[in-house]
């Protein structure tokens, strides 16, 4: 069973709040946390990259398009409500891939928007 935890992007402060910091807010009513309009909660997928870094929704990652190949693509981790699973969306093609193909977290969609640009 995977851990259920979140990190949180706080747009008004332009920073990512890590799970440890959210635990420090445990005395704050959950309604106050959830209704903050400038807070975006990002759920942990239960997976880690090759360096042991936890993979969260909203992360930008390098992944193998086909398992066992050395060609890496860039994608963003998303929740897919149809599949009821976390997926990796290829930034270049929009194709859907499995999170198990992730090799490395290289950023996130809030702090590293330059990684979302398709190079021609």
C-alpha cells in the first residue's frame, strides 16, 4: 500500500510546500487548507525515480517511451480520471504513458515552465 501524501504549490508565495511542511499545519482545520485559492495540492504517485526522489502529480520527468530502451522523452505527471491512474503525458506528442517508465524527475509544472516548451 502506498503512502497518501501531498506537496502544495502556493502561487502567492511562488514556492512549493513539501509534505513535511504540511504536517506542521496539522492543527489547522482541513477546510482552511483546502479552500485557500492560491494553493494547489499535488498527490504522491507512490513511485520514486532512479535517484530515490518521490514522484508527484505535476512533476516534469524523463521517461522511456518503450521499456528497456535508452531513448528518453520529457513528460508531465497527471491524474487520469478515466483510467483512475497517474499517467505521464508526453510533452511533444501528448501521448499517454505509464508512470513505471519514469526514470528521473527534472522539475515541476510551476517552477520549470521552460521544460514544457516543445523544441523544434
